[in-house]
């Protein structure tokens, strides 16, 4: 996972910064479809929570954005990220963005 800061702007709150997650993936031995049970369950969500926490640290109010691989889209929809549809400028991958309200709920669950 690469966290890009001070580069990307929010689609939800225009003109405000967000953390953009690039190359966000877990190792194959952590993916239930490839290895069941996975060696280390929860690695992906732990990384995501770290990104949300970092967004709060940087005073971005939990805003996080990313382009999703098709296999992960249902996860981002499940956690109620805003779905902005396929982005023709980024390999036609779907762009998702976490709002401040949902980010606050994720941080509550962590604590």
C-alpha cells in the first residue's frame, strides 16, 4: 500500500485533500479465495484503518480515495464508500471515496 498525500482532492468535498491509496493489496496467502483459511486474517482491513487514521492525523477528516480492482469492489460498497463509477483515465477502474461520516464510524469500531 502506498499512501499519497497532498496530491489528490476529494470528490465528496471538492478542494479538500484526501489520502489516496495506491497499490492497495494483500499477499495471496491472505486472500480467502486463494487460501482458505488465510494465514493472516484481517490484514487488508488493518491497512485500511491505518490509512483512515492517518487521514485524521493529517487533518483530512478521514477522507480516503482509491481505484478498486473488480474483485474488491464489493468490500468498498459494503463499508459504504461513495462509488463514483468507472474512471476512463485510470484503466476504467471504479473510483471509491470514504466520507468523513463513514470514516468516523470505522474509527469507532477500531477503538
